[in-house]
C-alpha cells in the first residue's frame, strides 16, 4: 500500500523571511506564497503535501500582540485535524514570545508546531531562510511508525530545533540567533536530522484544548542597584495591575531594604502576583538560598525556577486569562505546565 504523504500547513505571519527582492524596484516586498515552489524549487522534491496560508497584513514581529496569538492558535485549531504538522513563519525578534504563548494556548498538543524565520530575506543570495524553512517543513512532516516525532511548539533556527518556551533571541547579527541555555536542543540538522529523543516531550493523549483568553495586566520590574522607591511604588501601584515579573539578581536575589519588601508585601496583600525570574540567562531562582531572597519567599513571592522571561510573561497572560483562583495561579506558576521550567 502506498504511504500517505504527510500534510503540512505553512502559516506566514510576517518577518524578514517572507521578503523577496522586487527586481523592478530593487526593494524588499512580501513574498507571494502562491509561488512558493517557484521561489524554492527544492520543495518539489519533498514527499510532503504542502499548503500555505498567509496573514492578510504580514507584520514585523515587533508588532506582535496577544490578539494575533489568538488568531494563530485558532488557525492551528481550525486545521488541526486536517494536517500532520504546522510551520509558522515569523520574525525572529519576538519569536520566543510567540512560541511560548502558543505552548500554553495549545493544551494537549500532539502534532508539531515549528516556528522559523531568518536573518536575511528568502530572496537574497546568502539567505539563511531557505535552509530554515526546508528543514522546518521536514521536521513538521517527520513521523515514526505513523506518529509525529515532535509533538510540541518548537523553534527551528540555524540547524537546531529547540523547545520554543525555553528559548530567547540572543543575537541580532548572527544566523545562530537563539539560545536555550536551560534545556537541551531537541534535534540537530546535519547530513541527517538527529533527534534528541529523551529531551522531546511525550505526545499528549487528550484532545487538543485551545485557550484563547489572555490577560496582559502585567508589569515588569527590572531590578538594578540603586532602583528608586518612587518608581518602584509607581509600578506596583499601577491601576488594574494583576501580576509583576521581578527580574532579580543571580539565584533570585533582591535588595533587602525594608521599603522594597514592604512595597511587595502591600502589593501581594492586594492580590497582585509577584513572579521572581532571574536576570541570568542560565541557572535558576532558588528563593531562600541567600538571605537576600528568603524575605521574598516569606512574603509570598513566587519563584520561577529557570523559566525564561518570555515564558514567564506569556504564562502569566495565559493563567490570568484562565480566571482561576489566585492560589491556583500561584501553584501553576511555581510548577511545570508545558516543559517551560525545571522543578
Ligand atoms: N524585525 C524582524 C522581525 O522580527 C526581524 C526578523 O524577521 O528576523 O519581524
């Protein structure tokens, strides 16, 4: 019996990858996805049935917002049963935020959702976009014994596949633009694509559940020596504030000054959630390891372990949007939902 070709849906949201050089004007313009195989003839050699859909108004990913994440999640939900895998073309600037958001919004995901993009437009000679796109499609189509190898939201960039909610963009010049310092890569593309099986999430058994309610009543308090009481108070007393990510030093440490602890305590008493995320790119928050974090623990600040800033923000949006009780939200923040933190 002839094996069915895997079906992959390519979703173009915008970003550098989708630009080509217009030979008439010499400037960059959005790619016409109908002529995809004309631009990338290699795609014809693939044993994949490829379909594509493009956002009506492709964006630079710096304009990304929760409403578009909802649109994206709903699009994947709508086509979920008709495709074996999804590739999302996205600008690299906020790709880690989108990958993290989607990981929370798509509960029980059992198919690959691979985000990719490029540092140079697909129409330029030295583009990194072609390899990124071709391999992302190959990964989205990859199956073993009729089942997808990858069943989570990932970023594929410059020969490496990462768990999306563990990444951040760390380089705006090199092709190798992403890092995942607290979790190993899931695959590496060389002559063959080598999958790091023990690191790949197990497929969920339940039905896909879409979460499309996000709440962005969140602030960020990036600590630095000399941070002012006046500004800290203004942030913590913002109207409508529901949660604050405090970006702390080292293993989750902050100043022990009374005014700082008192401000946080007052906020927590009002029901505001304080989430402790480290400024370090590697390692984790361990509240209580130093005296400078034990007070935070005592007053009810939630430690974020080794979560990235990108994941922390989108996890909060997702949990606040779920309208669960504050105690439940706090429990979920400290624990692991989609492989975003180690505990
Ligand atoms: N500014 C662009 C974006 O994020 C950069 C890129 O595409 O990589 O949309």
